[in-house]
C-alpha cells in the first residue's frame, strides 16, 4: 500500500480527508443525489415538499443545483412529528421496527424534536465522531472519561461509541456527581475528557474549592473535547479552560437533527473543519439567501447529512452563523474551515442600540478579564425607545480589592469589542446561576414586551 | 493509495456484504444470526462510505 503509515497516523481516513476540492464536490454531489432520491421515494414529507417546489431528484445535475432544493426548518420537524407513525411522523424513511435509537433535541428553542436512528445510523454517528476524535489526537492508548448524564439527549453518546471504535478505554461518568467524577478521573488517571465548556470550567471550580485539587497539577487530563456551546472556539474561554486543566481544548459542533458535522484538529487553526466526507454544507446570506463561497462574509449554515437514512437531514436550516476561512489548515486536511467556529445563531444575533451583536462576543470579553469568575448574565430590556443592556458579573474573592481596576478593564474592552455601553452589576461570588450542560446567559426581554 | 488498490478493497467489501446477506438467508430466522448479521451490514456500510464511494475519484 502506498498510503504511508504517517498518513494513517494523522487521519482517520487519509483518502477522503485529503481529497482535492473538485473531487470532494463530485463525491458530495453523488451522495447528495443518492440521499435525495432515498427520501423522495420513502418519505411523504419530503416528496410533498419537493413536488410543491416542482422538483424531482433527477433535476439535480450539478453541485450548484443543490441550492434549488427546498430547505427544511426545525419548525417543520415539529409539525411532522404530530403525524403517523408515532412518535416521529411522515419523514421516517424506514419501517418503525428498524429504528433502534431515540434521541430528542434539548428544546432550547421550542418543543423538542424527536430523532429516530437505525443501527446503521448509529454506526454513522460514531463514524462522524471517530473522524473528529482522531483529528484531535485520540488513540488506542487513551483512557477517556465522559462526565455527562447518559439520557435522551444525544450529547456525548456518539463520542462514547467513537472512542470505543478508535480503541480507547472509555469510562462512563454517568450518574456520578461532579466531585465523584473528579475523584474517579484522579483515581484512574484518565487523560482525556468530553464536556460542555460550562461544565469544564465548573468542574475545575469544584475541584479547587471543594476538593483542594488543582486540575492542571493533580489530574492527568491532557485533551478535552467540547460541544454544546461555542466556548471552545471563543479564544478567552478556551484559554481559561486550557490553563486551568493544563490540557489542550478542542471544539466540535453538531446537532441532534444533523450529526457531528464540524471539528477542530490538533493544529488548532482558529476554526472548525467541516466533515465534508459525511456532510454537505453551504453558507447562505442571512437576508438574501445567496450562496456564499468567499471567505470573510458571514452566512447561515444549511447542511445535509449525506448518509443518514432513518430521518434524512437534507438542506437543514441550522440557523448557525459562520464564515469561511481564508487559509487552508496546516494539518493537510482539505475539509473546509469555518473561521472562529460557529459565531452565533441567526435567531440569537440581535440588534441592540442599532449594533448587530452575538452573545459570544460578550463572553469573549468577560472571559478575557482576569479577576472575573466564569459566570455572567446579559439582560436586554427596552425603556421607552431605548435599548438597555445589563451585564451581571462576579468578581473572584481574591480580586475584590482590585474591583475598580477590573471594572475599568471590562468597560473598556466591552466598548472596544462590541461598540456598546452596559450597566454593569457586580454580584457576590457564587450567586449567579451555575449550569451543568448548556448555559442560558443571554436574555433578551424586549421580545416579550 | 491508488485507484487499483481501492478497487481491490471494494471487491473485498462486496464479498463481506454478499456473505453476510447469505448468512441471513440461511439463518432460518434464528435471531442470533440475523441481528448479528445486521450489525455487520451496518459496519460494511461504513466501509462503503470510506472506500467504495470514493474509489473512482482517486
């Protein structure tokens, strides 16, 4: 075999991960046509959607034609599941008895969406995660700890199966509480972990304050894979996590309805690779719907899972906002990169005092200021015609004597990075809400009158 | 890896798939065979995604 050992040391699949761009588009088009035909033949929902648009699978002849296919929105998935067969509805493409997995979305943006998968789909989930974990340096010799509640949310389930697939030793930290999880990591000398950024920081807090354990010094975790929130792509949040754990922190992005579609590699290029082996991703201008191919222009991600069969995900409007990177990655993968990861959600990016802002921009500032705790809350209200932003923060007990300096830095950086003024409220340390999974730190009360 | 090498891999993948489908046909409905064969077929699909789908593009 000509593919050298070095290539297979670096890539899960060196053939696909280094495929030239034009070949990749050819592969994606072939697979897109296959999944479109699959759904058209088996799903009443998809067939109706495409017939109403006057489109048949055979009409898709080029990569550019993909954009002609109608998009699917989350609200449509909620309507679908009110139909038969229970509980998934008429986008189901396999007999109900072939479904082996149930998961549901977290419901952060409304009624949860139910997601069926066959065993083949579940293998595919693990395959997608295997690409990303391998790119983040997971190998057979790793002992991986998973501190999440194994339940109806997909969360890190597929990370568990993918780590097994790679050959890692996997420790399920399921129903243990945070202190027990930390002690188990210490006892078993686990060297890798997967968690949300909020929980990664929260665990470190608990380790230090309740157990007297310094994660960087006393624990052996050296790589952490994050998901569920954008924190690992926000430089200041990533830096906090890396410093406190003495570990490399890598981001990954995915969704229950889509799959694990993006990941950071060990080169940490300042963005996330799209897994183009398994997903076809397009960026659309938020207002005009125009497809964006050039770097440096933000758009929302419309995405197709090319091999998922039970409930296909075809041209799903993810609402995630991103932009293409200018630079190729030094890792050698030809998978495209979204610069800075997912920078916001189309329905979260909001105009305050006439300025467009994503909540992640405020997180970037707060976490860059030494002396502030990891927790904060942003509340937007309206007084008359004027928008008002309140930022609630906590000052670390050891920095209380420097409160004025800390607050001045915070105000200066907020003005510089977001072009907005804030009412800053200092709250006692440990009084703001703590989150174990996805944090809800941004509250726009204007929408509710 | 050359196209020729990929095609050799693809041939072996097809052989595994054919043998697994034959196992199911011969199982007499024994679930210990059928369900394990289904799991093999799911893994075969991952091999198809990684090799067979791309074999003519290299």
